[in-house]
């Protein structure tokens, strides 16, 4: 029960926390016990407990309530021995801001990356950049939808070169880098931060689309980026879309990104999905019969993270129930699960209806021509959710909103992303809507 609850919680938390936050702070937590009112979690050490308490307790509590329907007390106990942190453990974060150099997820290696026609070009280019930095594919720009392996590939480069020296690379999600640069600007230390970051042979910046609209940061980023390239260093970037589709992005950045190698990660074909599912299951010690793999591979098509989520669930069920779940259990999982049956379960139409009803509008009004603030914000939010949950191209989303233009959708998504960055209540609202849409 506690294992399943924790797995469910992690799934739900994926809607509101970054992959990195979950990997760094929540995956190391072990559920020990759960009753109707209490969940006991084992944490590796006191520091870990403090960070989980300070940053994630609220979200864990909210998700626990969403899952069980009742308020739950959450208790922590330290693991029996309080081991010294491993050599590559992230340093404790400073009180303000984050350090840009983030820790790597040990599961994200080239060996663990399943290669198919959807991702072969990106895999090869990343490997070549790791082995001969700065020689070809520089900068290397990898783009593609959510859950298709961008972070995995960037971190695989870091993992591969880590042994070459203490500062053989720097990996950072763009928003963490942005926080660090902003903090440095405020503290008058931007030059030294840029100097430190530009001295690495390989700079890996994940999710650069989150720099959209951040003019001052784009300036700093441009100069950091050119100084790494100028020293013969390798730059690898990822984004959820090609450079020229990133809204409010400086043209010179677009041109520099486009001057290197740009590669798209596509959705995996059936055979690749089967291979990925098999690999993930094997990692968890779960041997799934082929018909079950086929069922999962045919239902979950466009997001590898969801495949992984499904396999994690099945592994948890196998641990609890003591056996490999049968077809009915898997069908139920796909039907009821927060994972949804992928794009089929979460549709543009479903999102429009849910958002309209949340704001007490008729769907026709949401889609119609009204420019009143009461309607425009919900409309933007619905577009954003379509992009995030259905992952359709902007043009398709525009078409589904009474034939609006793709640039309208891009601006709407950027505006909502900006709001979410600034406003915790908006994030909470979006989380709740996502939970409702997926359930
Ligand atoms: P993105 O950054 O593009 O949103 P991630 O890199 O976080 O996606 O990938 C989502 C999950 O899917 C990760 O757990 C990752 O290990 C897994 N994954 C993605 N692509 C592959 C692949 N080709 N082989 C194995 N696992 C993959
Ligand atoms: Mg990512």
C-alpha cells in the first residue's frame, strides 16, 4: 500500500515538479509505511529531510490528499546509517537561488538510451560531441516534444565525460542557469560566473525555450555561449521546439543556434517503444510478457516518460501483489491511470471543456471571438494545456481554437509559462486542472 501510494504520488508530482527535482530529492526517498492518516518516509540524511520538508512537503501533502481524499500527516525518519554523500552528490543549495550546475541522473547514460530511427541522429551527434568536443556539430541543438529524451541525451554527455577531469563539463537546465545569472547580476558577480562557466570544455544547457522573452538573460547567455565557442568548447542545447519557433527570442541567438547542427527527436516507432519498455522493465527486475509489452506500446505512443511511469507502476503492483500483472490489470491501469491512455485520453476537446467549465464559460465562448479578460486568460490557459498535455503542433492547436494562427498559440503559451514562473497560485491552478483533465 505504501509503495503504491508513493508511486502514485510521484506520478502526480511529475505534473508540478521538475524532472530534476524529482530525481534529485524524491527518488531517493523510501516509503516505509502508510496508514489512512499517515505516511512515513525514509530519507537518506538530515539535509535531505530538510530540503524535502522545505520545498516539497506542501506538494506531497496536496497530492496525497488528491489521491486519498483525506489530509495526511507526513513523517520522516532517517535511514539507519547516515552515509557520507557520494563524491558527485550535489552541494547543498544556497539559501537563495540555485547553482546552475545541476547533478546528473545516474540513469541517463548512452548505454541506457535505446536507439531507433526517431533518435539515432541525435544520439550519434551527442556521442560525437562528447568524444570530440568542439570538432563537429557545434553548437548542437536537440529539439523535440516532452519526454522524448532531450535531458537524457544531454546528461549522457555529462556522464560520459565526467571522468576526464574535475571541470570537464557543466550541465544546467536553462532556468537554473537563468537564476544563477540573475543572482550574479544583482550581486555584481556576473563576470566571474560567466568566466567559470565558459572555461568548461562542454557546456550543456537544457530547455533553452525557457529563456523566451528574457531579454537581459538572453544577452548574458549570448555572451557566455560565444565565449565557450570562442575557446573551442562544445555547446549542446535542448529545447522543446526549433530556435526560430521560440517566441521572443533574439534573432542573433536563433542564427547562432541554427549555424550548428539542429536535430529533432521524433516520436518513437512501435519497435523502439517495445525496446524501451523492455529495457525499463528489465532495469526494475520485471519481466513482462510480450503481449503486455505490446499493449503498453500500442497505448502509450508519444511520451517515453509515460512509458516509464507505466512500467514503474506495474513494478510496484508486482511487488505488492507478488506477481506480474495480467492483461486486465494493465488495461485498468491504462484506463484509470493518471498516465492516461496517452494522447487518446487527453484530447484538445477534453481540455477545452474542462477549462471552460472551471471558469464557468461555455466552450463556444472560450473558442469564440471574445477578447474580454474573462475569456482571454482561460483561452490562453487552454492552449497552453493542449501544448503541454497533448503535445500537438502550434498550428494544430490554433486550428482547434476556431482557426487561430500558430503565432497566437505560441504567444499564449509563452505568456502562460511566464505567469507560471512568477506565480505559485497559477501553478497550483494548472496542477489542479491537469489532475482533473487526466483523471
Ligand atoms: P525530455 O527531456 O525530452 O522531456 P527526458 O530526457 O526527461 O525527456 O526523457 C523522459 C524519460 O524517458 C526519461 O526517464 C528517459 O530516461 C526516458 N527516455 C527517453 N528516451 C529514451 C530512450 N531512447 N531510451 C531509453 N529511455 C529513454
Ligand atoms: Mg527534459
